[in-house]
C-alpha cells in the first residue's frame, strides 16, 4: 500500500502552523473507507490556510508580550497580551470616528497604560486614559486646547503639543504638561499671533514631532524651507523657553534643507533623531542619524542612508530602517548598516516598524497602500534577519 504526505508551500499570507483538510467527493470517500479497512496508515493531504489581512497598522508591542495597535484612521484601539497573536478591540465607548470629529492622537507607555486624545472643537478635546489594557477608560474633557501630539515619560508625567493653526509658512502651537496622568493639564507655552515674542520656538516652520523626556525637558522637531537650519528645539523649563539644537558633524548641513522626520526616545536621556536632507542640485535625498545622550543638550552625527521613509530603534545598539523597497539593520548604534531581505511578497508594501529590543522586531505590511486597511503582521526574533508571519487574529 502506498502512503504519502504533501508538504504545503507557504506564501507571505499563509501560516506555517494552520492547515485544513479538504472534504473528498463521494468516490474519494468510498476509496478512503476501503483504505481504512485494509491499511494501518492514512494518506493525509495538508492544505495551508490563507491568513486574512487586518486593519492593524501602527503597533506598539513590549517585551512582556503586551501591546497595542491602531488602524490608519484611528477609528479603533486593539490590545494584545501574547506578542500579537491575538488582539481584542478595547476602544473607548465614546470614541467617535475621525470623520465626525477632529484628528486623534495616541500614546502607549506599556501594555497596560494608554492615552487617546480626540479633538471635538476649535479649542476643545476629549482625553481617554486606561491603566488596565483598555478594559476601562477614564474620560476627561477640556475646553482650552485642541488635541495634539502626546508624549508620556511615565504613568504621571506627560506632555502635549497642540496645533493652533497654519498660515503663510507658520504653525502656531501650544504646549501643555500633566503631572497626574492626564486628568489635569497646565498650559506652559502658546504662540500669540499678535506677539513677536516666541520665547525661542519660532512660529515659522512645521512642527511634526514632539518628545517629552521629563516634565522639564522636551524636544520639538520639524522643517522650515531654509538651507542649513536644523529645525530641532529644546526646552528645559517645561516649555516656557526654547533653544535651537545642532548636530555636530552633520554632512553638508549648510547647503541642504533639513527636515526632522522622527525623534526616537530610546531611553532617558537618550534620543536618536532622523534628519532628511534635501539638496538643491538634484542629488539623492539622504536620511542622517544623530544621537544625544544628555537629553538633547548636545547631538553628534552617526551615519547616513539613502532616502529612508521610516525607522525605529529598540536600544542604543539595534535599529532598522526602510526606504525605496530596501531594509537596513544596524547593531552598532547606527554607526554602520547592512541591507537585509525580509522576503516579502511583491504584492506587499512595508508601512510600519516596531523594534522592541535588540532581538524582537515587528513589521506591518499592506496589500492596499491607498486605504492601509488590508495589512499583515510579521515578527523577527533575531533583529530582522529571519521573519515569520503572525496570525494577528482579532477576537470578538
């Protein structure tokens, strides 16, 4: 008697562990019945299960397996406790669609603590806070600032950079600080359009990134169409006054237009900033990496890569970057990089990196770059050298 086993061939959207057996037709059932009576072994044909894409987009997963994910439109909040294998929707009951209200911002400190801010009017907002993985949320409403970029240094100390409007190449903002986890806020800085005193943080330019290191020190990064000006500002007075920072050794800093695209808080006082340089002579765009180990007081240049779209660091040693369809890995603190290949299918586009530590990395890809609603989640346990797909099922 013959027996055999067919090993399935996996695609990027298939799981190496989930298989199903197709139902045979009546002729096959009869043959199978005879085989059962006369053969001690059965012929089993394994057919791989195609994993369903999900709306999970930005992930924040931590070393203990807890974590969060949000879709592209911030319309829901998901929590995981098993390294992204299973997800539960834990959205606040009063969270509205971004189409109904203004923009939403989120911040996740660990697998249990999270904040979601939703603008409800020109100068009003709702802030939802959880400390139990989203099982319950506390809501606080404010009528003196819209929502903005959130950054929390710990469970109590947090900051918010609110957008007060853009006009003629300027962006007016306010800075608010909390000491009680977001229940109350103190506005420590605001641009006054009628005043020339900007206290060191120019109203000109776009402010795209905000990081709080503690309730005294914060960083703001962005861009302004002026060559040789690094749009990176620091406060050590809760936002009351600001000073411009510079990156020592940044190549061609006087000739290029420089844009801060990411402030990655690796720890306190360690931050890695990604700076894109736009030359005026048509040469390729570069992304430069600078490091501070003294909470932004001084910065030093590390290295450059060609036109990086996004990057993330899990420590001062390990980071990944993506741009122009290529992945790069550093294991020496961004001093040098090596190109790696995650083996993605040609139908997938990388959209998000979540580097947890020196080993654990998550990657989100999408099958629909327009809506970013058909996404897949990958995991690497050796800093991006080898990858496996994560089922990432959303449980009812």
